[in-house]
C-alpha cells in the first residue's frame, strides 16, 4: 500500500510539474506592470479631477500624487517588458511586439515620461494653472507610448 501511495505521489508531482510548464511564465511580470500602470492612473485621476475642476485644487494632494507618479515612472524599464510577454502571447498583456522591434524608441518614450513627471512634480503643487500645464506633458508622454506600443482594449 505504501508503495502504491508513493507511486501516486510521484505521479502527481510529475503531473503538477507538467502543468507548471504550461502556465504563462510572464503572468507575474504582466501583473506587476498592470499594477504600476493602475497606480499611475489612480494618481493621475486625483490630479486630473483637479485640472478639470471637478475637485478642489489641493497643493498637498497634488504634490503627493505627482511624487508618486515620479516614483512609478522611475522604475519603468525593460524589466517589466521581457521579450515574449506581448499581446496574445502572455495572459492579459496589451504590450505590442513593436516594444522589442523598436526598443530604443520605447526606452526614449520611458525617458520622456520621466522628464514630464519631473516637470509635473514641480508644477503640481505650485497652483492650478501650473498643474493643468503639467498634466498636458504627462498626458502627452503617456499617449505617445500607448499609441505606439499598447494594444487598445476591446
């Protein structure tokens, strides 16, 4: 009986290993980059509401949101976009193959986002007019990358 249980356990271990190989190896990476983008969207939502005058301008809240945007932008790199983690190859990925085909341009767009985020950090806590101007820079940097390198959601 013990031998049968050991054989069944060994078979289960081998079978679970086979399932592990069939799992998406990029699932965690895609989830991390989604988390970063969702956090950035959350911060942009706070300042966006102020820019649209849907929420009162608050220099402290705007400054904190801008600092968070800078922090998130600063960690974006090819580490979050390993080859093979693109749309229709990795679960829940919207990254287009152009990221790897035009990697230098993609990295330039990340650098542009960092530049816009740094300028926005200074502007956001200054006054409403400066926040609005800074939002244009951030919005432009996000849109430039998403238009070229992100599959639109259906």
